[in-house]
């Protein structure tokens, strides 16, 4: 048995002449709002108010940004403006301050590393956790 495989599944069907169903809804909705504005408002008010409505409905129906429908851009804009924003990190420039004692002595300060005497394994894990490079571990130290 042979079945026919659908080819252009990303392309929407043209239902109302050259318009898809979504495009028809956007154009009809914009035209309906413009007609309502012209019925209830005087013409000098209806024209400037209906012009942005007609442009917006035309953009929703036909305009694409980077191959995506304009409604996706409007949705992303509304989500971004209406949702809370969480700022996790802000970089602050801090000047480097040198301590007076470090300048006077000329030698770097020694960091006190406590020695664990319970087992060599704990000492090894401690040195790995603090990244102690001053005292490398030899094979004799790893014997238990």
C-alpha cells in the first residue's frame, strides 16, 4: 500500500481568497473596529484614531519580522513589559586597596592552613578543597 505524504505542512491554507484564516480575522477585526469608530465618532476624530488601528491590523495580517509573524513580536513585547524582571548581578568596580602592613614588610603574608590529624585522606581532601599549592602531595604522603 502506498500513501501520499503531505509536502508543505508549514504553509497555511488559503481559505478566503489570497488570505489565510488568521489573516482574514486580523483584517476583518481591524476593519470592523474602524467602521465602529466611523459610526460613533465624528470624522475628524475617527480618522486619526482608526489609522493606527488599520496599520496594526495590517501588520498583524501581513508583516513578518525575521520570518516570524508580527503577533509573536507583539506577544514577546507584552510579556517583557508586563512581567517582573529579576536582576541577579550588577558589576561594581572596586578599587584595589593595598594594606599598609603588606607594603612595609615586603613579604607576602602566610595563610594559616589547619592540619587535620584524623587521617591522611581528610588532609588530602582539605588541601584539594582550598587548592593548596604550597605543599604538593607526594607518593609517600598518600600511604595510609
